[in-house]
C-alpha cells in the first residue's frame, strides 16, 4: 500500500502536466552560426509581468546550458507570443431513458459535462535571424494552467515547459 500511493501521485501529476510541443524550422539554415541571442525589445508575451520574468529566466538558463550567450549584438532574436483558451471537456456522463414495447422503441441520451473546464496556454517561440530578419525556427507549446498556482508551482511549470520546448533546438541536420 505504501508504494502504491507515491505511484498514483506520480501518475496523477504526470497526467496533469502534459506539455505538447510542435516544431517547425528551416532545413537550409546553418544552425552552427548562431551562438548569441537576445529578445525583441518591444516583445509582449501575453503573460503577467511575473510569469514573463520567470519565462525569460528559464529560457536564459536553458540556453546558457546549451552554450548560447545572451548578447547586446545577437545573431538571432527571440520573440514570444502566448494566449490562453478553454479546452473542450472530454469527461461526460450519459443519462439515458428508453422504452420498448411490442413494435415500439425509443431512447434519449444527454451528455452532462463533469469536472472543471481545462484552461490551456499556448506559447509560441520564434527565433529570427537578426541580420536577415527571417524566421528560422519556431516552437509552439501547449500546456494546461491553473491560475491559482503558487509562485513555486508556476516556476516549476514554466521551467518544464521551456526545457521541453528547447530540447530539440538546434535541430539535427537532415540534409
């Protein structure tokens, strides 16, 4: 029983924190020439000021770990856009009534939504060549959010999102 509770807790946390990421990139780009980055000065992330700070700190630490440097004269710029939306509910309870007779039959069913609506946040990361002003890499991450999360929970969630998003940057050459 003692080993079952931590397993169930881990399973629950894993199912609640699913982060889905879609990538797109220019296959003809030489990614080895990009070593320095910065952010657009007029970037509006769509996040709260505190969450924006958390996001930028997470990106900076992840990029630093990958060998990229934050620079005043960067080779590429990062732009971040985000939006939140209410995901459709998958859980419903069916209530049905019906009857049958000799040659008569009928029925009706109603789906009743169960549980709270899921709020999800989509964050788009655009990497743009600062000289050519051309997009060369993009990732869109979607994750569920809880607006009443504690600051440490928000920090952990944002770090996990950034780690998952940037794990495939730079892309492996497929020429």
